[in-house]
C-alpha cells in the first residue's frame, strides 16, 4: 500500500497558505462597477469605461507610491552598479461615479489607459 509521510506535503501546503495570506487585498477581493447593465472591472480600457458608464462625476490625478527598480553606482565600493528598489510616484487617475442616493460612490483607478482597480468610496445620502 502507498503512503505519504505527513512531513513530505506539509512544507508545500504551508508555502501555499502563506502565499494566499500575503496577497494584497485588491487581488483577493477584486471588485467591479455596475453601469447601465454592464460591468467594468480590472483590465477594461478607458474607452470601455466611458462607453459603459459615461463621464465620471470627478476625475482626480493621484500619485501612487510603488517600488521601482533602479541602479546606483558608488565610487567607494569598487564594483559595478548595484540594483536597488526605490519608492517612486506612479501617476494614475481616479474616476468617481455616483450610484444613487444611499449607495457608495464607485471609484475606478486607471493606470496606462486601463482599469487598475475598482473600490467603494463614501456613502451618498
């Protein structure tokens, strides 16, 4: 009879569970915005959002800090350039949509002409 020792599969399960727990909240709970019977979600183009939802209530440019690779050259190290990660501003745009009284505002974040994320804003009264 074939048997698997508990220790052979435990590291793989632990690694998989750790990976799932470390996923950013946006990836774990992806949202979409309902507009006129259509859904707008991550990856949709700017043109698609405008066709489905129309003009937003507000458009706001935002600077999102993201780690970007870079290189530094130090004359004191004597070696070649060193790779580093530095926080840099990544320009994006937040479009706000009104969903009606008592509903949350819909906020669509656009990056490079496509939807990067969708989230709820404040509740409208």
